[in-house]
């Protein structure tokens, strides 16, 4: 008997086909979503590449940088500059200086970022340098307390530095966020203003990454920041930073009668050569030829009529420290000869500060002008 063919329908087979159909549709949806996400990620990556073309490799954008308010900016030290030998040398000089100044406080600084951000070290350093006592809490653990202390300290610092032409390159937020560039700027300014007995490395510059937020997008740029310049410019800043109570006849002479300066210099050169000529030595430039201390020492020996043993000083000083040693030793000889302690500091003479050198030589001139 003929009839339509019999088709056996297996319920399990039908279910599998239905599942395969469903998974196929689901798989297609997942693939489409994955491709869409890849396109979106690629678009975002391209947008970031366009908006941040100058971001140095190896520079990390920290989470807090993404929380910047609109049009706000943050400055970070480029990692390559952190390894700059001159920059590392500058940091070491500053750390050694701070530890020397705060030795009596038993404060030891090892890392400028970690040890200066809360205001404690900066407070003690400013109080020691300025002779002023600040009205702040001695120990503050909370962020609010630390920022309040920093606010008080930096206001006092700025009040001292601004009248002398210093540009303020630091703030409460930059110091508290451990911005090494801002901390270094501040310490260099303090060292120079208060005439620290240190030799700052010249021409120290660093690269910084400036992160700004514009229309919700982080934009970056690379900038160069000059932390120190030349010895001449440092000496110039030191001269303009002298305290009013230290002003004397030479300040008045240089400020109001510079035409008479050459007369004074000529008289002093005549005086010193009268004695140094006995050793076949001659001076033509006061500020430079006395800067290493050698002529000062020899001059004292001639004026007091004794021989200074060569092992007591550096006959051919090469480093800043050796020159400071020589000038300081010459000052000791002057005091042993009955003269008052010079108002100038050895570091000022070494740094070619003309007024300091004139003060020292004029002191000798008034006491020994009748010497044969």
C-alpha cells in the first residue's frame, strides 16, 4: 500500500536543533557586540593619541590626575629627568644643607618628597633661617592640619621672598602632593635668599609633564623648567637679598655713588700690591683674585710678619669647599691679629660678591695702612 513516507520525529533531535538555532543567534549578537566594543576602544585609543601626542613614554597618569576639574592642571616630573646627574646632585646638596641647618633639631631628611610635604621640615628650616617663630601646631597627622601648617609656612616664606623679585613656583597643593619640582624650587629660593653656605650646581633644568583637562579630556605637554642658572646670577640675587640691618657704607657707595667705587678699588689695590709685591704677586681684579682665599692668607702673613705653613691651606684650590676653607682660615688669622670678625661670610667672597670682598679688604686697609 502506497502512501506518504513516514518521517520519524525524535523529540531530542528537535530540541538540539532549536538550541543550535538559539545559540547561533546569541553567538551572532555576542560577536556583533564584541566588534562594536573593539571599534569603540579603537576610536577612544585614537582620540587619546590625538589629544595626548606629547606624553613621554614611561610616564604614568595617576588616578588622581583623571579627577582634575575642568581647565585644571597638574605638573609631574618626567621620569628621565629624575635620573639627570645634575638634578640628583642638586637634590643631594639641598638635603645635606637642610640636615646641617636642622642638626640641633635632630631632624634627618633623606627624601625631599617624603620628608617635606607635610610642612614640618619646612617650618623648622624657615624658622632657623629667618629667626622667626611661626604660630603652628608642632605635629599634625591629618591632611587638613598639614595643609593648614603649609599655608602658614608658605605665606611667611612668600612674604619674605616676593619683595626681592622671586617668582612663586610652589603652592600648598603642589608641596602636599609631593611635587618634587615645586619642593626643589622652594628650597633653592630659600638657600639663595638666606645665602646658604653651599654651592648649587649651575644650569640645572628638568623636563615636566603638564596635564590639563579640557572638555573632559586629559591633554599633556612637555615643558622645561630651569631650577638654577649661573653663579653670577645667583650672586646677583644674593646681593639684592641682603637684610636692611646689614647695609653699610659700601651699600651706600654702590647704590648712590658708583662713580666713586673705582677710586676706592684703586686705593685698595695699591694697598694690597704694596705688600704682595714682596712675593712677586700682583692684583688687578679685587673680586676675582681674592675669591680662592690664597692671596688673603698670604697678605695676612705679610701684614703680621709671619710665614703661614702651606699645610694649613690649599695653595691651588679647585673645589668650592677648598676655597671656602681658605677664606675662612684667612678670617681666623685676622681675628688672631686683633681684628673684628668680618661681617662678610667666606661663601660670599668665594662667590665673587664685590661688596663682601671690599668690606674685608677695607678692614685690613684701616688697620694696616701704616704698615711698611
